[in-house]
């Protein structure tokens, strides 16, 4: 998958929509002199390039030297941001609060202290209504400054009220800071390591979590504090493979937004991420019915103006919905049907390359490889797995390990006996080095090592033995990683019963639906 050029100005220009480009040109012509017409020419040149090439830019603007071009680019970058800020002021609560706060400062500096306080009162009302304590702290700080330095005819009660507000807000900000740090650090641990691999990982995560958690979390009532508390519990449960905890707190996360629906437009990114986690919780627990309901709800949200307001929102909404759609096909065993999603998905990922992180690309490559593996196209599965194996090794140690294991199984399916033995050894060494071997993987490697010497008639009994050896481990929390990354039980059952893997999984899906 290709990557965008890393020139920051070019990235910004390429990210603009038609309406934003039109607004920028009007903004420049209104607010700048003739000297700034050069930046419009530079803007037009960059806008027409498919990839950034400084030599091409200089050729199209022969009157500009290289040092001048650097200054021109910096000026254009600043003007673009200024124009976007003006255009987007009413789009988000944060920008509206910044504007009111700026108005307050400007009026205060002009000596219009009472007018400044009126603007700050508007800012306070907006900040309180949207739980924006960081902005509230800035507003109250300026209010206190005005009241301290000047006689504004405010009552003594007002002064006391400001002091009390400042103390309360300071406490809230400190609480949100601690909880958001906890959620962030847990997420960082997961992105680097994946799920807890053993008792040592489990003990380390448990100790870290309990030390950072507030002493009485049941007393928390504020939206942001609850949001980060639920996120922390989500990651804590997910890392430890306590998927019931993961599900409960994903549901609480979304429940916050259902209780305060206005916050969906204020914190859209958190809502989108919460829906992704709730869908993922349904996936790992095989909650088929609830998965369908939540996916429909998310798809309906994707059509709203809120979801399409900004690039970040509609990009990530698209990504998470398509991730869920792939998961749906993995749950149902409809692998070939799922492959129909891939061409459009890959095109969109290319279009959205500026906004998609490496971790998300790695996950998609693994899911796509799994679809191809399940549909029997092992060669294409290998191609996608190679992107993970030869890609970044700084993210998701667990994903790196299971990509290698699935890669090994794909070669086994293709009958590539000449490389299976060496590939098996190298995969085993890698997983052992990363401390990512469970009983399930040990059993798989044992089988693969023995399979080289087995006659065809001896193979099926060994597969049955392998199935019996690992089937009882499905409920073991430290073994569930293997089953989450690849439905190894269904793969073995397909071998034992001579059925396609897709048919085995689909039959399980139908049985589960009937039980529901």
C-alpha cells in the first residue's frame, strides 16, 4: 500500500475539500495584499500535484528561488491554518470556546472590562454545558485576574463564588488527567504487546491498574471522568482477556453518550471509538444478535451530519464499520463473501492514508489474510501476511507472532514441505523469544514437526489427537489468544471431518442462532 509524501504543507493541501479551497482563496484575497498572491500560485501548483516534488514546484514558479520557496511554504501553511480556523469555528465546541476566550482577552486588553466579563460568562455557560473543565479553568483564571486587578462593581459573593469554582474545577481537571493517563498507558501497552501472555504479564498489568485507579471510582459522576474510567476498564479487561469485563465497560462507554446525546457531537471521536470497541466485544464473545443490532446502529450513525463533519470522523467511522463487517464474515464463515469488501476497502485506505495509523493497517492486513486463508486461497493469504512479517516490528508483538503462525499453516496447506521444517523452527524461535507461546501453539508445533514423517493414513488420527489436546483449552483465559487470532479448532475440525473451514464455522453460527 502506497504512502503519502511526508511534506506537511502538501499533506495539508491534499486534505482540503472543495469548499475549503474556495474559502481559502476568498480569505486570502480579502485579507492579504498583492504580495500574497504568490502563495495562491503556490497553492494551485501543489493542488495539481499527485506527489510532492520540489523540483517540479520550482520549475512551475521560475521567479522563486529555493530559499524563497521555503519561506513561501511556511507563509502558506500559516495562512491555510488561519483560514481553516475561521471557517471551522462553529464546527466544534472547543473552537467556539477558544473564540469566546479570545474575545474576552481582546476586550480586556482594550480596557473594556465589563464587556470582557460578559464574553467570559458566555464561555463559562458553554464550557459547563459540555463538561469542558480545561476551558472553564482558563475562563475563571481570566475572570479572577480582572476581579483582582480592577474594581468591576461585582459583588463579594461573586468573588467568593469564583474562588470556590476554581478549587472544584482544579479537582476535576486533576481527576480527568489521572484517568485519561491511565487509559492512554493501558492502550499503549496493548498496541505494543497485545494481550497478556502469561501470569507475569497479568500480575504486572493488575498492579499497575490498581495503583493508578482512584480510591473510590464509584463516586465519580462527571462525564469525562466516567468516560476515561470506562476506557481504562475496557483496556484492562481486553488486555487480560477478560472479555466479559471488556463488553460491560464498552457498553457503559456508549451508555454515557446515550444518557447525554449532545456529547456525541462534542466528543465524536470517543463515540466512534466506543462503538468500535462494543462491536469488537460482541465479536470476541460471539454475541451474534447484539453484534447485528450495534452494527446497524453504527451504520445509521455513519450517515449523519456529525459523522461526516470532519475527515477524522468519517474516515474512522468507515474504517471501524468495515473492520466490523470483516469480523461478521469471520464469525459466520462467509469468507468468500467477505472478500468482496476488499477492493473498495483497499482503495479507501489508500485515499485515507493521511488519516490511518500503521497499527490499523496491520490489523486489516491480518484480517484480510484470514479471509483468504478461510476461503482456501492460501497464496494470497501469504502475500498479506508478508506485509506484517516484513513491516513494522514495533507494534503488536502478538500480531507479529500470529501472522507468522498463520503464514506457516498456509504453507502447510499448500504442501510446501521443502520449507515447512525450517519455517516451523524459525516461527517457533520467534514466538519463544517474544514469550508468546501457549500450550495451544506448543501442540501445533509438535504436530507439524511429526507430520513430516507421517504417512497419509496416519495423518488423520494425529489431527484428531491434536484437536482433543487443545479443544478443552478454549475457556482457558491465557489460551484464548490463539483462538481469537485464528479459529484453530474449526480449522482442525475441517481437516478431521473433511469439510471446508467455512462450512464448519457457518454451521456453528447457525446452531448458535437457533439457541438464541
